[in-house]
């Protein structure tokens, strides 16, 4: 059984892609690194996917889905960060009402950093195939007030990234992915 965390590596052709979507790739990598460094071993496999060709129509995600859809019942949740890694506010979530209730309980664990909201739907080109087939999905939600200042522009460089905000995003990704991977049962479909 698999909990998938992800971001994509490709960038738009005019910028470095540090925010879109280097930040999402980084926090996904960091989540698994933190879990490993803490010596935690969840019940389910945590899988990191760094998608390619998202900007060219989701080619990498489609290929991955085609290769793994026969095992779709083993995918507990698919998570994608693709809206920058600014100050986080919560998760977008797509799934059953019972699964949403569980995710709300998990998000309550993040009260100390004030990141507890669960929004009505998850979005992400790279996880859409899975969610359309009933796999629960989550996407990081954060402060988008500056996102379009840099999105698909020459300004999308490492100077956009704030280490403190990225650490908060990585904390959200770490807690959510680990707790879901360590639950007794998979999220209800």
C-alpha cells in the first residue's frame, strides 16, 4: 500500500522553476527525508514521485498512471504540491466524507503552526488521473498573493523561496503523509 507525495521538476521555459515547481519537489523530498531521519517506519510505503512534463500536458503523470493503475486499490492517497511553497494554510482534499473527517483530525495536529484548514477539493495535473478513479487526493494550499508575480516568468528563481515558509510547508507534508501511512486502515473510498 502506497502514500504518494509529489511535485514536478519541469519548469516553464523562461524561468528556473524554483517556485513552480521546485518548491513542491523540495518539500516532497524533505518530507521523506525527515521521516527517515527521525527513524519512523510507517505501516505503508511512502513514495516520492518527481513528475516530468507537467507543463507539456501531464505526460509524465499519464505515463506513471498507465504503468501503475492496475494496482490502484493499493494507493491510499496521492498528494501534489504545485502552487508554490509560500505560507501554508491547509490542504485541498478530494475523497469520501469519511476520509475527509480523518484528514480533518490529522490537520488538527498542526494547530501549533496554525495550518489546519481542509478545503473542498484537491487539484493537480499530476494527480488528477488517480482522483478521477476514486483515489483520495490532497494538494497543499498556501498564500497565493505573490504566486502570480513569479509564475512562468524570469522572476521564478531561488530568491523567491523563503526558507521558513518552505519549512512550514515541509512540516505539513511530513505530518500528513506520515500519519496517513501509519493509520491502521487505508482512507475510506
